[in-house]
C-alpha cells in the first residue's frame, strides 16, 4: 500500500506541473483564433465597403456583431484558463 501512495503522489505532482502549460495553451490559442477572426472580418468588411461605399451601413452592424462573437472565443479561453487548477 505504501508503494501505491507514493506512485499516486508522483502522478498528482506530474499532472499539477502541466497545469501552467494548459493555461498558456488555452489563453494563447483562443487569443490567436480571435485575432485571426477579427482580422479577417475587418479585411472583408473594408473590401466590401471599398467596392460599394453606399453599403457601409449594411456592412458595419453585422461586422460588429461577428467581431463580438470572435472576441467571445478569447474570453471563453480566459475563463477556461482560470478554471484550470
């Protein structure tokens, strides 16, 4: 029984040592995805407005809504990182 308890402590300490790596990956990948998404949204919106300047009002509102959804991905990544112990 003593050997099993020693092995359990080693496994737990190994898992705990991977927690900072998991936090960094959660924040980093979600921020990367949100950044790429917002960049693509902005580029396509500016391209659409450049082709048809009269459509600025029709393009702006959906662009802002989709940008908010893309930013929510980064916020979810931050929440997941905070929940990792």
